[in-house]
C-alpha cells in the first residue's frame, strides 16, 4: 500500500522516514506518542479520497490531523499495540488554499488545512472577520477546528466553531466525497449532515474543505482589564453588563492571580496595568460594527458605576489599540506559559453561568485537600460558563511520580475528582477541548448510556469498520 | 393495543371516534388526508414513551404532530393503503407546560406542545424574547418548530429554529427517552445528537421537550415599509443596509404588489401607507436591546440617502408602535389571505443572496410561458436568500382540473420547473418548509445521491423498523 501511495502522491505527499514522521505522531506538548505506517500530505481532496480508499480497503486505519494543537491527543495515531493496527496519518498541511471569498454573502470557502490566522487575514482584507479567537490560531487549521468544534474567546458573541460553519466537504470512510459547499443560509432538505462532522474529532470522516461565515469587522471597540474580589462578583458584573451592553460583549474572560503570574513569569514583553497582580482578573472586550458608537465612554460609565457599588476593585480601560493588544497578548500567551510552568492537569468544565462560582469554590476546597502539591490556576471563558480549572504540578513533582503509568493515574485521579464536582452541578467535563484519546474513559463513565449507545450507532452508520480515527471518542 | 392505550392514557388521552380524529388526520389547508388507528394526546413525556413503546413493539407506526401548521403534509398520517399500516397520531397539544425560565442563563425549558405565542409571552414577562416569528405563531408548537427547523422573519438576525435550541428531550423509536436539557452553552463530549432531531420532521423520534435560548428584548426599534423598483434594487439596498446597520437588521422582507393586494383583498382592517400598491415592497425592522440608540433617526437618514440615489421610490417610516404593528400585520396575514385567494403552489427556494434577483427574473419568464393561468406572487425573506415564489391558481381553475391526480400532477409540474431553476443557480428547493410527504420525490430527484444514502443510514441507525413518521422525508 505504501508503494501505491508513493506512486499516487509523489515525494511531497508521503513521509515514511521515522525521524520525519516524528512531529506527526506526538502531540505538541510531547505527552502522548503513537505510531504510523506513513504520513500522507495530500494536496487535494482527490488525493485524500484516494489515500483513504486505499487504506480502508486494506483495513488500515486513518488518523486525520490538523495543526496538532489539541489537548486531548485526538490527532495522535494509535499505538500500534495489540488490536491496534498502525495506520496512515493524513495531515492537511498542504491543503491551504482559500478557495473563494464571497463578500456579499459573507462566506469564505477554504481547504481544511488553512491556518486560522490566515483566514483572519483574508477576512480582514475585505472588512470582515472569522470570529474564532484562540491561543493556537497561528497553527490550528480550519479542519481541526471544525472537527473539535473549537471554542476560544469569541464564543460568548459568535458561538463555537459549529456556528461559524456554513458547509463542509468530507472524505468518508470508503473514500467517497460528501460535499455541501453551497453556503445557503437555509436548507431544510432532510438531515443537516454537516452537524454530524462538527465535533466528531475525525471519527466519521476527514474534513477537506469548508464554507465559513464571515461577520462585519468591528469599528467601535473598548477593552478593559478589571479586577474583582472573587468569581461570584465576576458573575454579578457579567449579569449587569448583559443587562446594559449585551450586544456589544465580544469577550469576557476570568483569570486567577496565579494564572496571570505564570504568564508574566514565562513570556517576555507582557505588560500589567496594575502594581500587584489582582486576585481575580477580568479581560473584557466590547465591540460593534457600528462605527458611530462610543463604546469607550459607555464602558467607562459602566465601570465607574460598578466601582462605586464595590463590585469592581480596580480597572484599566485601554486608551489605544496598542494598550488593548497588550491586554489580549497576556490572555493569548497562556498555553505557552503554562507549558513552561509545569505539568497542568487542565479541566475543561462547562456549567450554567449561575453555578460557575459554586463550582470554583467547591473545587478549591477539594484541590487543597487532595492535591496539595498542585497550584490552582483558573482561566475561564466565563461568558460561556466554561471554566478551565487547572492543577499545575511542578515538573519535578510530576517526574518524581516515576512511571508514565503513575503519571497517568495521577492525572486520572484529578480528572475524576473534579469531573464529579461538575457533574453534581449539572455540568459537563468537556466544554471545548473534546474527548480525543484522553477522555474516552470519562465519556464512558459520565455519559448518559442511552446517548452513548446512540453515538455508537451513528459511528457505525458512517464508519462500520471503525477505521476513521479509531481510539478517539470511543476508546477502541 | 387501543384498549391498552385507553387504560394507559385515560379518556382525555385518546381519541378513536373518526369525527373527533378529523382535525388530526387532515392538514390545515385541507389538501391531504391520512388515516389513524387512534389519536394519542399524552400529558407527559412518560405517556409519550409508553404509547410509542406499545405501538412500535406491535409494528404500528407513529405519526408525531405539533400544531399542524406545516405546508408539506409532514403531520398528516399515512393513508393506510397497501404497505402503509395505519398508526397512531401523537399530538402534543396537552403537553403545554413551561417547565423553567432561567433568566440569568437566558434559557426557557418547555414541553414540546407549548404554542410559540405562549413562549413569546413568557419570555416577554422577563424582558426577553424567543426570536422566532412567523404567521402561524398562534398555533405552531415548539416541538413542530424544532422538527421542521422553522424559519420566519427573524432568521436574518437570530438564525432558524436550530440556532435557538439549546437542548431537546426525545422519545426514540423503542420508547426510551433521550434527554439533554442541561442547557450548557458548550459541551464537546462527542456527537451533538440534538442536531439530528432538528429538521428531522419526526422521522427519528418524538420531541417532547426542549431548552430554548432567550435573547434580550429590543429597546430601540424602527420599522419601515419601503418601495423599490425591482428585486435587484432590493438586494442593493440590503447590501447598503448591511454595510451601515448590520447588527440592527431584525427583518428584511420583500413582497410583490400582487402579494400585498391579495392581503388587502381578504384580510379586513389592514392599512397601507401608500396611495397605490408599490410594485415591490420591503418591510424592514431595525432593532437593538440598547435603549440608548436612536434607530429611527438612523433609519431616516439611511432611507433619505437611498431615496436621493434613486434606490428607494417611496418609503413609510413608522412613527409609533401602532404604525409598526400595522406594517407587520400585513406581513403576518399572508398565509390566511393566500388560502382565501386561490390555490397557491408555493415554492420555498433558498439561494445565495447575490442570485435571488436572477432567480426571480428567470422564474417570471418561465411562469408566463408555462403557467399563464396563474398569478405570480412573491414573498421573500430576502435577508436569508429565501424566496417564496408562488403560482396562485384561481380556485375555479384548480377545481376544473378534475381529479386529485390531475391537480397533483399540475402542482408537480410547477414544482419541478422552478426547482430546476433554483438548482441551476446553486440553490435549494426547500429553504424552511421542509420535505414532509409533499416533496419526497423532489428530494430523491435533486439530492446528491451520496447525501441521500447517508441520510438513509442515519434513519436506520435511529429507527431501524421505519416506524417513526414513515412516508415523510423518504417517501416510504
């Protein structure tokens, strides 16, 4: 099969040297490793189709890969152990064409391998935005962002990736291409299959193209870094802001002092507008495409009133675009800084807003009792009820656990403890990171069994031989 | 089985008298009739579950019904002919409880039988809106609106029903209840099954409950009835409005003169702000939850400039809430007036905005050539690229066709002709009305065969014995 692939794809399209395959078989944080027969780098949808057809006809699994920026090992191929056939990694790096920009219809059609930052640039060039904003936007690819239904800081206004996708092109398990790139706003002709693939983590097919929704770029903006006493006050402030300025809220992010300190410790060139790090930090963006609005004045009035009422302890309202960028540079440096700080066991809790403070409070007590070695770090897309509760273990402590098995066991212990807290409050253990290979056990443990059964039926309908990203979601 | 159902549901819960069943086995326009063993009127999800279990265990099909306001006979049960077992209509009329209103999370949890107008009232009572607006809102039920992924005049701002649903509770074919009413903004724990049921027209299960998203109510508004020369100018005006006022566009509706005249002919008490009916009419609403905006002044300036440029021929900007309501009363009277005027063969075309004028132009020529007996009526959610192109046949002409077969053949002839025009322009033949029993042939004819195949696989995964609304979508 590898010889056939070589013939089909040419020298640029296939990697079989172990050293060259290395970046494609390990996750970006270097925590999980798989194995592969070869890495396929197709240039077109037709090449993906042909490669998938060859592989699955031979019973060889296919592991789709975008920018490899995930946190749940969803792009790491199988280990090649017993019952775990080595397969093909299909990395879409070379499929990076912007296919069409339709400014009137506010649609951008792209190859799945287009990097998010490039999509941002292309949209900005026509006065539009593709409003998906996250730390990895310089590497994350559109196909991966769709497959994981990515979140980020724009969700509070625009929704997750699901809401930004107007159509997908997918190579199915048998190599056939299911294409829906018409980009219609409405189409009630039966089941909307694109929603099957969004968030499916490559288990139903390989996304090769997509139509993305564009939105008007912002012409009025106001950005602030605000300090509050605790998460409960942060939520009260959010409610007040929603009552007063709901259509303008573009981002509403909560960071613990520990999180801010880590960023400043490891990422050079960051700037803090306060003398000392506040206990709880809110980074808030208001924005509108309406250039006539004075959101700066509006925000100033709002914050002054909140300060008067004791809800805000201190605040810094950016006076320039540069100052605004400085605020958001801190927010977007967190993945990088956290990786340097230690080994973070990152929880990705989703919970109704009204219960987010209670979650943090309950989790804090549990963490202090059970995991005293870890520092507690909180970064939350609070506007979405999404709390990244992180137990940050020192590198030394983590290595001192001895074996990979011991480390995995510790990580599992942390996850189970806090996932249970979330579940007891009606929340979910994966808001935006997905399941990957990391949380398959938790999915089985916490998912409604009927829902789990229906998911396996859907999987079987699309991929009866379980050759599309096996091991992801379902764990086998 | 009927005896068991009687025992189970009590006298209020079951209808078996043919005369009493009548309103449940005929569509509201009286065009299609089915037959049923009984009509089940369950009071709870548990009763739906028990009834479905009894029916499907006995091989008896189930026909879910909401407000019976559809245009494609999706709620009409099977005819009971050969290969067409009579079944149970399950009408959710008695399941009309608002289960919870969570103002902080902006969520309303309801029984599926809640009537849309009631949901509107409940949301308004807490300063919120459930932004789904259509002519049948006084009878349409939430479950039906979800099952058909309903559209209406609010889609341009808030999206179709799919975008307003945060969770569903569904009775599956075997009677088990799949419930996801947590109402989380984010939840990436595998496939998002709710999207399977949205727009599935009852073919995958019976929706019994839902969580709806609420939005802030509007505190600034401006409404206008504007006349333009032709659809192309209407689209140019839309583009200008999007550049200038995108976040405020709440509705953008286009009506032909013929459509306006029909409304005034049949519905008493309507008021027209012009001396004579304009050739093409736009009804536009701007709105924002921001009460500080003066959208009236803003709209006045915009329209004055468009008038100067010759883009707008005449315009009436509502000076009061009462005047605004008068404009929208005309828009919402169309289903009623069209039913009285004649027999309308209603096309429900979806097309990229940029091609809507071309579609109307091409269709007009085709209609004049092939169907001279019909008057052409256009009502379009132009902001969504959704054109209801209607061929209005006089009642006399239609009856004169003789048999029901001849009438069906004529309707099919019309549909095929104009669906082909839409398809040639990259459009869809069903934007918001769905497929029902009416368009199953067109779905087979026009749907990508691979997509059709994957839909049948999905159907089989959820309903292997084809007992959930058989005959709808797939035609058998």
